[in-house]
C-alpha cells in the first residue's frame, strides 16, 4: 500500500506543515506546483528532500487560487484549465529535474480534485493537459471519478486513492469541508480506517453506511494539526497489520 501526503505548501515566509518529518513516513509526496500553494524555492526544496529519501514525487496541480488555498471551485474554460495544468506540470518537472528527481504521477488538489469527480468537461481538460505533457504519466484520484475514467480511456495508468482522515458520504465522495464530519481527528479512528481500507477495501460513511473503496494509495493531509504523529501512527498500524508500504509509482 502506498502512503501519500500533500507537501510543499509553504509560500514565501509563510510555513505550512512539517514536510521534513512527513517525508520520512510516506512513500509518495504530492508537491504543490505554485498555483494553490508553494513557490519556486519550496518546490525545489521539496523535490530535493523527496529524492534524497527515495520518496516518489507527484505533481499536485490545482486552481490558480493562492488566497483560497485552492479550495474554492472555479469556472474555467477548457483552454484556461488545460494551460494552467500544463504550466504547473512543466514547472514542477523542471524543479525535479534540477535535483535528479522526476515527476512520477499527477494528483489534482482540493476543489479541482472534487470538481473533476463529476465534471466531465473540466476532467477532460486536466487529462488532456497531462496527456499532452506525458502520455504515460500515471494519475491518482478518487475511485469512480470522471477524472480516472477519462485518464484510463486515454491510456494513462490509473491509481485509486482513499483518505484516512476525511469523512465519506454514502456515495463514496468526501464530506465537504464546510460540513460537520469532514475531517477525522481521532488518531485511533484514523488508524482503524487505514487498516480497514487496506485489508477490507471499505470505509464507514458518516451515516454508518459501509462504502466499498479499494485504494492503491492512502492519503494523510500534511496540513492538519498533529499530522506527523498521525502519519507515524497510520504507518505503524498498517505495518503491524502486515501491510507493506510501497509507492504505486
């Protein structure tokens, strides 16, 4: 099972998360590409640190929304979104190349991630940009999303993701952050969910419904309070249950 975390989200003098510690726990790092978070120096440092620890680098592409941290849905034309995603891929890949690393997969961020679960037009723009950049680049996203379906149809390796610290709705989508139950804070509950994802391919939704989710990767958010301790507990719990941690990329 792969463990991934969103990293590289600091910007200028503003610091987000303890990336150095998280990188010692996860196997894949979703690095912000400068649009929803991050800046050139942070991107470069993140790629270098990941490379030194043999952690795979993913392009965490998002809406051009620094002020809202990429968590506000945006209406964009096909060409606008295509260009923005392509720009971010090129920027991060350049930073990665400079330190001997590479961009090994793509995972959309925040509102864009959620939007392209059902919005086929925006999903098509994102997939088209990824395909134009690298026709063989793997993608990571929510199971049964328009994004993964279109990426698979276009020939990209497709990997499914589950969130150990986010609440689920009965339809298998995430509880919006504006609603109660969106984030799971209890460490024991998060570890239990991680093991259940890995061994049984399921999760309890907020209404108690059992939802089938068979992930290739489990995400731990690096910006939540106590993220390092949470990530360490999740990895320890998975390994204790006999799950080997290895990047899908």
